[in-house]
C-alpha cells in the first residue's frame, strides 16, 4: 500500500469513527489530536533523555505512527497531492542544504541535484560529531 492509499484508508476510518460520536471530521479536530500526539512524543523524548519517568520505546513508536497517520488525514482533508508535495519539499531542502555547504566552503560536484544532494547533505550532517555524541545534546549545546 502506498502513502496515498494509506491516507485515504485512515481518513475514511477517522470519518466513520467521529461520525459515531456525532462529530464531523474537520482539520481543526485532526490538528487538536495531532498536537496531543506530538506532546506524547515529547514526553517520551524527555523520559528517554532526562530519565524523569520510565521511557517506553514501544509507546514512542506508537505515537510517531499516530502522528504520521494524523498528518495523512490532514493531507486528505486539504486534497494535497502528498507525493508531489514531499518531492518538492525534499528538493527545496536539498538546495538549501547545498547552499549552506557551499557557503561553508564545502566543495560539491556540479552535477549534484535533487535526491543526491539531499542524501549527501544528510549523510554529512548525520555523521557530524555533534549528532554522534548524545552527551553534547544533553548539555544543551
């Protein structure tokens, strides 16, 4: 099943679910639920990084999945061509990242475009010492 099919399926399910409650599925209702789910993700990240409460990886995965499903419902409610919108956004991110790298004096081949640029940029960023050392993040640097 592709992302569009998943979006349609979950949107139909959510519409049926809220109709049983006598409510209409609106973007605002989905956004309120999305905000709640993002809060749950934040709680698990705090628990993981600060050991304030018990961290539950399974709950984190569940909340991330629910958040993605809520975003798919929003995209359906606004009739967004999600594959097209995602491709456009990835290309935009790649161009910005390449511009930042060039501005920092990083040499790149002239034939780098789209996904190749994004892949290179993400690889360089994800391999940076700051991201590899979680202790740095805990200190707030």
